[in-house]
């Protein structure tokens, strides 16, 4: 234990000069740190509020774009339905066109028959006319025969005219049907062209909305990440503020309420009159047990010392220090402000008690005091 006292005394001799040269009274440091922390906290809270406003605006844009996209999809579906109806009309026209073609072919056959009959009539009329001119009126037949041939010829002419009229009517009907079909087909094709053009515009709108939505989502993602970072920083600043305010409290106001440096059993008690003297507490712990700060303060020293392992010294207020020796490792840095109960490192091998543990001292103006009355009774 005398080796511990020797090295710690040397350590505190150096720390005293260092503290006088570098560190101002702790209350001034804490006040300055608190002011800086509050300024940073206000700035980050303002940033967080701005990000929340941005997210609210982007959420509104996203909802609006979703509504526009849904309406666009409905318009596209309606256009597709309209196109399907127009295509069905075209197929119906095609089917009616096939029926009209059959009708047309039937009419052509009837027309061919009529034309054949007309040719027969014309041949008969030609024969009659030739016969009449050959006799020249010299060899007139009986009146009854002539009269019959006359009326027969008249009937043939009437039939010929009827055939001509029928064929003309049929051709007009076919022309009218064809014209109607062509007009309807043209109207359908024009309607489909209009629909396709409108569909192209709507698809362009959908692409625009999708691109805008992707941009809004990216902006939301960035704003959310910035908000999360701000919230995390605010939490850290609040912790730092709490720590700074705790550090500003003089440790003597917390006498009897200090946290224990580690969970374990006291193996050595404060007894400066012993040989060798014990100027602190030796606490036996489980291997790798957490070593924590007993009160808020600032790390003044963190380094290894021969025979002491890792040593951490924390300053509390302007006059008190705590010492933690035989650590196997430490996670704090010199100049860092720590809160009550904050982890300083892990317990290492403590030779004096021949087990894992930590040696703990409380010093007032560099002089060791019994730490036992300062520690909480229920810890």
C-alpha cells in the first residue's frame, strides 16, 4: 500500500500545479460550460423545430401527390375501359362488315342473274326487230301474232326497267351502308386517337407525380435523418447540461449520498495509521466490474502508472478529487465532464487483495479523507 501512497502523492503534486495553471475554479468552468451548452441546445432545438415544420409540409405534399396519383390511375383505368369499348365497336363493325359482304355478294349474284335476263330480253328484241326489217311489211303475219309479239316486247321492256331500278336501288343501299360503316369507323378511329393522346398526357402526369413523390420522399428521409440527429444531439446536450449543473454543485453538499465506485465488498478500509497506511478503500469486485464516478466532475487524469494499473482522477468543485486505481481499462478522456454514476472503466487485478477490484480515494486539497462517511449507506 505504501507504493500506492507514494505514486498517488507524486501524481497529486503534479496535478496541483497543473490545476492551478490550466483550470479555473470549477464553478466558473461549469457556468461557462452551461452557458455554451444552453446556446447549443437552443440552436439545435430551433433546428429540430424547423425540421418538424419541413416534415409536416412534406407530409402534406406527399398526401397531395398520393391523391393526384390515385386520381390519375382512375383516369387511366377509365381511358383503358373506353379504349376497350371502342375496340369492341371496331370488332363489331368488322363482323357487320362480313355480314354486309355476304349480302353484297348475294346482291351481285342477283344482279348477274338480272343482267343475264336482260341480255336474253335484248337478244329477243333484236331478233324481233331484225325480223320486222327483213319482211319490210310485205309479209305481215296475222294480226294476233303481231299483237302478241308487241305486248310481249312491252313486257320485256318493263321487266328490263324493273331490273335496272332494282339493281340501282341495291347499289345505292350498298353505297349507303359502306358510307355509314366508313363514317362510323372513322369516328371510332378518331375517338381512339383522342383517347390515346389523352392517355399519353395522363401517363406523363403520372410520371411527373411519381418523380415529385420520389423527390419528396427523399427530402423527407433527409429531413427525418436531420431531425433524428438533432433529437439525439439535444438529448446529449441535455445530458451535458445536467452533468454540468451537477458538476457545479460542491461535493460537500452530497456527503453521505455519493455513489459507490463499484459493486463489491470492502476488502481494505481507510486507516492512515496502519502499516502500511491505507488512505482510501480497497473494494473487491467481480472480474471486469464497472467502475463509476461517485459524483459529477471533470476528468483531470487518465493514464497507466507502474504498479497501479489504469488510474483515473476526477475533480469535483474547486477542492475535492476522487482517485480510481487498478482499472483494467478506461473509456473517458482527460478534460471530459462526467456525471454521477457515469462509467469510468472496468476493474482490473488489485494485488493487495489478490483479486479483481478497485482502489478508491477521496482527497480534499490533495489530502486524503475517509471516503466511507461520504458514500451512500444503501449502496
